[in-house]
C-alpha cells in the first residue's frame, strides 16, 4: 500500500542528495531515473537533516511571535535554538551515523539546560520541549550512552518538578512525562529489534553499496569452479583510489559513496564488487578473459576519473587485473590482483596493470 | 524466526503501549481525585477504560479478525475527551496531549497517525487560542509539531526497516529453499550472463501431482511438511552451481546454468523417477510433474522464461501427470 509513495520519496531524497553532492555546476548530470538503492544510513540521515530544518523553522517562528507578543526570554531561547538547529542541518557524515559533531552536543546540552531552568522559573513554553528530549537523545547517541543520559535527564526533571511545581500540577506533569519516556522506550526497542533482525541479512556496505568481504572467498571459490566447468574466463580486478584520503571525513564519505554508485551503474548485471579496505575494492567479472578484463578496466578507470574529479580536486583510480589460471585458489587470485594494483600505484598512478608472474621480483 | 518476530511484534507493542497509557490514566485519576478536580477524574477514568479496552482488543486480535478502524476510534475518542477539558484546565489537559501523540504513532499505521495528529494539532491549538492567549496556542502548536515530527521520523524509519527486512530475506521460511524474489533476481543475472557467454540456460518448474486432493485429505499442515521434504530431496539431487526455489504455496523451480535442452530433460527425468521411489513420511506414494524451458534467442526476459516453464508444466499435467514436458517453440 505504501510502496509507490515510499519509493518516490526515496527517489526524491536521492536526487536531492546527488544535487547537494555534485554542487551547482554539475546539476546537468542528474537525470530523472535514479534507480539505485539508498542505504539505511543515508535515508535516516537525510530525514534527520529534514527534521532539523523544520524544527529550526518552527523554533524561529515561535521566537519571532514571542518577540511580537512581548515574551522576550522565551523568544530569545527559541531563537537561539533555531539558530543552533539551522547551523547543524548542513553537514553530516555518511559513514558513522552516531558520530555527530560538537553542534549536536551543543543542541542537546542547550535543550536540556533550557527545559530544566525553565521549570524553576515556570516558563510555560519551554517545559513542553522536555517531552522531546528523550526522543532526541536516542536519535543522536549510541544506545548505552543515550540510556544513561535519558535516565539522568528524567531524574533531574522529576526532582525539579517535585520541588518547583505546585501540588496540583506536579503529578500531572510528572506522570505524563514518565509515560512519554516509556513510549519513547517502546520506539527505541522497536528500532533495535528491527536492526538486530536486519543485521544478518545485510550483505552490503552502507556507504558504497558494495558487498562486504565476509563472503568474498566463498563466492570467489564458487566462481572459480564454475569457470572451470563452463570453460570460460574469470577476471578479478583490484581497484584503489590513488589520491591521499582527504582529511575531511565528510568529503571522503561522499567520494566513496559516489564511487560505489558509479561501480553499481557501470558493471554488468552479473559482475559483483566487494569493499576490502577503506578505499580498495575487489571486482569479480565472470566470463571475462585477460584482454577483455583489461579493456573493461581501462574504461572503468577513465569513467571513474571523470565522475569522481571535481573542479578543485583531480581524483584517479588504479586497477590491478588478474585472471584465473589452472590450480589457483581464491586467496592466490586476490593476492595477485592486489599485488598488480600496488605495483601500478607505486610506479605511476591512474593506470591499469595486468598481473604477470615475474612481478614477484 | 524473522517471520514470527515481524508478525508478533505489532500486537505485543499495542498491548504494551495501551497498558502503559491505561496505568498512567489510572494514576492521574487518583491524583486528580485527591485534589478534587472531578472533571479530570472522569476524563482519566474514561481514558483508562478506553485504553484497557484497546489492550484487550489487541490481545483478541491475535486470534480473531477485528476491524483495524476500532483503534482509530479509540484514539479519536481519547483525543476529544482531553480536548474537551482544555477550557477548564488548559495546562493539565495540554500535557496529556503529548503522550497521545507518541501513542498514536505506535498504534496506527504511519499515514493514519500523521492525519490523526495533524487534526488533533489544529483542533487543540484552536481551542487553546480561544480560551487562552494567542502566544500559548502558538507555543503549544510548535512543541507539539516538533514532538510529532520526531515521532514520525521514528515510525517512518521503522516502517522502512520492516520493508527492507522483507526485501532482503532470500529464503522461504517453511522449506529453506530460496524464495521467488531471489529467483527472479538470480534468473535475471543468469540470463544476462548466458547472453554474454552464449552458454545455454534452463529452468524447471515442478509440482506434486494431485496436491489439492492431498491437502484436502490431510490438511494444510501436512502439505507444508511435504514441501519441506521435497525441498530437502531436491537440494540433494542438484549439482553444484544449480539452485532451487519455492513459491511458498505449491511450485518449486530449479535454475540450471550451462544446461542445454537435452541436459535438462535428463535431470528432470531423474528427479521424476527419484520422487516416485523416494520414501516419504506420512504418504505412501507420490509422483511429480515437471515442465522445462531453455533460453533461446527469442526469450530473453525473466517472465517469459518462467511462463514457458509453467506452460510446459500444465502440459505435463494435462497429459496425465507423472511426466516431464519441455516447452516447444
């Protein structure tokens, strides 16, 4: 029932993300059908930044109306909050969803402090925000830390409520707050339960959509058997980024993400790619001999250089190629491909090299 | 295991969250009684009854089919009760609306919950605006929208993860064979590959003969047990590189790369004979019919290859069961 709407939303998000990534000067490259799949992390990050923007707008609105109606302290608090949210909506890391910058800490500290202080002064606007705090904590921090912080915050809230609210309101607020906390706990439990169930099923790396290396050797062994049975070739390509990793992790994540999408689009339906290390990938190309493999690698190298480079940074990749020989097992093939890659990277970057046995010397 | 957890999660969460809310309502009723706010006592008591009913209903729903709309009605009734208290007790009633927002996202489907909360937001803000000042109404609307937005984010991600769970699972739970989604994906890959390498590719569709009569006689459960046994047998018979799939109801499929028309007939015949001689638990004698189809230059897509195998299978069944048939072009 939700399917069409759901995929449309994911598609729109993907387009938006691509636009943000490529910058205004490359907008023309974005075409309508973006049918690559988005990873969990990407979707959740995109939604998070959307929530930031909307919350920021809401808080800003409250701040401005507060000024108009003469509630200056509330208005200033709301405006400061809006500013913080607006600032942090701009940049996110793709790889570690829970690793938020100092701004996220600032938002949480600010919100906690504002709500708790407002309870002492009985400020009717800000205390309502305290219901949001547990949900936000579980969104920002990894589970153990979020539990500790939420428990601490709830304790502070209950104690302050007990001390500063009049008897009539005291229980109303505390009971409703505790109920909200319990319901938040249910939300978090559902999230963790789903994540646990998903874990064994996900075989792909979140950032690049590449397969994870756990199954590499088993899959490669199967492919070797099959190439022997069918008498067809099998090429194994090791691909690495030549340039230094940028110090900026956001940029690095974006580059890897783009690389993964390019690989996803340019390989044939029955090729598969695995992420070995941060910026090294292994590509299995069944039914491909040495000559075809080299040709495919050259094409890939040229295309990737074109796609990954921006105006400021030239990015290039090198590829080591090896094909299956009689009696070679999976481990030997992987080692050979990596050796060819490393020797091509040390000699000259932006280059494809076929593995030959005298490379050993 | 995943199957059970995803079907049981919903009623259990509902029972839990209704129960929590009912408890909180009871506590509130007691507190308000102590302080003599009798209108609020009535509201809290009715909310308690409603939530307890919702909890019981969710429990019953595990066995009996009850209309889903009832949950919507319970929430709407609760919301209206709380809103009706706003004129007399603005602050008290306002605080009770926040948990209701979270509750609705846990109980209703995403879109219904979003609609419910938008309606409630507008209604409550208008009432507050009417009986209190404008700024209180705006402040309430903003904080309620923020809470609702984050709750919706959680609910949306949960919905999305549930979908991925279905998308990513590749095995049929009952038989351990791969499921049909995985069949279509793998077949698509193999067709491309066969096209590229110009090697042959064949598939087989397999069905137990007179399966409907068997199930009518022995019950649905023994049908499932039979499918599991058959899956085990097929797994033992196919070669390395072949794979078998089950559509979850009656039909098995075998995917045989690098297998020409003559080859697939030999394999299908061997499976037919083996099924006839195999010792089955809980059934004396059993035969199967098989329909084969091979990739040719005019069938290049997944659906036509599958429908060819199905045509061949119904041909085999029409010709008297317990036989192998190949699709003729």
